[in-house]
C-alpha cells in the first residue's frame, strides 16, 4: 500500500541501525526503510501554519480535475519521467491539516523518482507540468489522491488533497554503466567495506517495475536479502550497480529492461520489456577471504 512511504520511512532513518548516515556532498537523499509502529506513532497531522500567504501568478486546470497554482515560476528544465528530484513538500487536506511532508521530520527535502507511481496518481500527473524552481499548490481530487479508502486517522474517505511543493533540483546519477543509472543518495560518515567479486552482501530494498510499484519489499519480511557477488542470483543490472557500493550506502538504481528481465519479464510483476527501479541499503559486506 502506498502509505506515507516517504515520510514514515524517513522518520525511521533517525533510529535505524546504520549509524552516522550523512548526506553526500552533491547527490543526497534517503532510502526507504521499513516502517515501525513507533515511527508511525511519531507522525501526527498538524495544521499548516508555516506558509505565509503568497500571490498567485498563474494557474492551470487539467481535464482530470487537478489544478496547479504557481507562486513562483522556475527557470530550470522541465521535470520528466525517470528524473530523481529533490522536493520540499506538504500534503494536506482542504482544511489545512498537514498529514505528510519533509518538514515533519526536520529535513529540507526528500528525493522523489518521477513517473513510477511512487505516490498517489495525482503526483506524477502534476509533475508532468512542472520544472525546476517551481513553487506551487496542487489541488488533487480524491479519486487521484487517497480515494474512497483514505488513510485511517489521517485522511478521510473521498478527501481532496492539496500538495504544496517546491521543485528544488534534478539529481544527476553518481554513475552510469551499460544504461544503468546509479544514485548514491546517502552514505555512512565512515563508509564500510567496498563490494567486490565473491563478497557476501546483505541488502534491504524495495523494487518496482513501471506497472507495479514495490512488487518486492525485503523490509516487509524483516530479513535482509543475502547474496554472493558473482553467483548469478540477482539480475545483471543490480550486480553491476553493487560494484560501485560500500557497506552503509543508500542507492537508487534504475535498471533498463535489457539488464533486468528483458523480453520475458517476470510473471505478474514485470511486463516484458519493462525497466525496474531499486531503492536499497547495503546493510553489511563480508569480504571474501
């Protein structure tokens, strides 16, 4: 379920086992971690009292009911699918109650991968019309937000949403190899061992295809995935990407179809010819002696 996946997982980052996680100099963000009950209890809705009244300079209403109101027009390039962007955002109800936002966990921004249904449908539909530097309010009708179910205790059923967002930056990949794009979005203050051939590696992750967000999630199993580099038990693109990782690294990895499941796909999870997206944490590396 796509349920406050950014906010709650970032809350947990404050107390995760990987101590000393710091932002990197250029490309910074946070990987998604499992959501504990304690983390959920620490995220409470609040009234939006931090934003001063701004002057509307432009508005656009789409046929699907989404309305985008600009308070600042950016001069950067337009946002497009497969961009990893930094956003400063608040997701709220029409009465001003904020139930999601990076400020709730005292972070200046969060990373968001565009075009992969990582949030409710209204997000990607609106981002198609934004560019770097834009400061907007986005009215998202209920059917493109949390819908009939809502979120118990946070979002009533059939509630419209208002997403306040600033698009801060498009993050360039740290490394590109064979079409595989790798973002090192966070690392330990004192990085651990690098990943090499025949090393035993433990990773926590979620992975999405373009048609099925988070079709596999190790956090839900409460058990990191264990692999030996070179044993052939992961897709080629992930194997290649891990060669650029160290223990404690948090990575976003966009893997083209040819380096994933190719023309065959993965039944019920990855359609033939689809790319896949990993968000992972290298929890431990045991060197091959």
